[in-house]
């Protein structure tokens, strides 16, 4: 097949692209604006393939989207392009409304026109796969899980913008018959993760001898999903999923934030011990994020039953691999720190 991946230079998008080039015969077009979080070096393992191509463009640019569709003639559009960091959405929500809502609207309109002009056989097989987040469901208490039928209750500008884009995608499927798929995933982690997110931030700040900020008392819970497992799930959904369906993708790996930070410190103590003391000595509790959701947890039984997908790595295996990758690839993240990001605190609620 021919797969157009929006946001393919981002964290999850690049993992999907690397997987498709390494493990399938599909042709891939990456369509990415290369904002601050778009990192071309994340695509280097795939870039030498003759089945890979790249277009730098904005999903809000209808003309650019239409041209990419007409030129590449995709069988699948995997729509990952999004502003995705909750803290940034608190400081500047406008970019999230523009990219996540307006950009998804532009994509849907252009894809609808493209799809309507396909031959009948290709029209039947086409899929628009929208990749979203479990944050659209709001916050859980100490028990329970998000399912595909959980009511939406977004609490941050980021999750509200993703909830709106989910609704647009389903509306285009219901109203216009566009064959859409939606997946909602839990927190991803792994190699090539942009340093503003918790796990790479903690690894890098620990190595630099800086304080390790933990919001509130560290009791907030997330379900962690190794990014390569997520890429396998996305492939399974657009290859085998039924149009109109939603699939939740989770790692079955709930951890409190403080437990995640402590696990990273413990691994670093083994792999890169400090001359004096332990990395956990750098942990510092800071003022909590405004509106910080307490707990997310995914029930992934539907994708397991329908498509046969399950996570391949435990959290312990995945976090060990992730920490080792950052230790072995300092050039990747040091280039980012030098050019565009200083690991400073974001999301303090100024709007």
C-alpha cells in the first residue's frame, strides 16, 4: 500500500515510518511542517529507502495537502500531525486549536475530495486513520479503565483540541461516508522522544546533574506504552481495522509519575553511575500542573480481540531500552538542546 503519514517527523509518526520501511513493502510519504518537535534525524533509518519520500508542508495548507494526495495517491492517510504537549497548550492554546482542529478539518476536506474521485475498488479499500489520545476521556479515580465507549471529558486545552478533532473525523465518516478509523492511545515513550516530555526530560536532566522536577506529590498515574508497540498497533488498525471503528491502545503498564522517575534513576545508577551519590538525590517536587488529571488507564481488550495486538514489552523492559538508547545516542538529543529547547519549565498557567 501507499501510506501518507502526517506528522511523520514527530515521535510516534517517525516510529511508524521506521517500522513501515523496515518491516513492510509499503511506500511511505511523510508530510510534516517541521515545527520545533519535528526532527528529521528521527527518520534517518528510513530515509535511504526508495520507498520513502518527504514533503515539508503544513496540514492547514489545503493546496499543499491536495497536491500531496494527488501526487502520491495514498491508500491510507495516517494522521498524526498535532501539537501534543499539555504544558505548551496551557501557555499557548491558540496553536493547538489551529493545528489540531483547523488542520484536521483541512485534512478531512481534502481527503474527502480525493477519496470521492478514486475508482470504486480503491475507494472501498481506502482508510483515513486519525491517531488520538486517551486524554480526551478526562481523569479516572483510583479504579476503572477507559474503553472505546467512555464519554469524552477533556480537561486541558490540548485534550480539548484533540477531542474536537476526534469528533470531526467521526462526523466526516458518518455524514460523508469517508472510511475513517480512530485510535486513542496511552502515554508513549521510547527512543527519539522529544526532550520536553517526562521520560526523556528526566534522563537528560539527570545526566546533566540538574534537578529532576516531579509535579505535585508525584502520585499522578499514567499507562505507559512503548512507542514501537504503538507503531505495530497503528499498522494493524489501518491494515485490518473496520471503517468507523475506534480502538484504544494501551501498554497495560500503569505507573505513578514518581515511580517512573525513580525507575529511570535506578537504571542510570547501574548504567552510568555518578561519582558521588545517586540520581534520585536530584528529585525535586515542584508546583503541580494546573488542572493535572489524576489517572489514565486504558482497556485495550478490543484491539487484542479484534486485531490480535498486544504489547510486546513490559514497562521494565521498555524503560531499560529507552534509557540505554539515550545514553548511546547523545548526539541526537544534544543537537535538539543546542538548537531549540532548554528543558525549562512550561505550563505554569499564564495562558
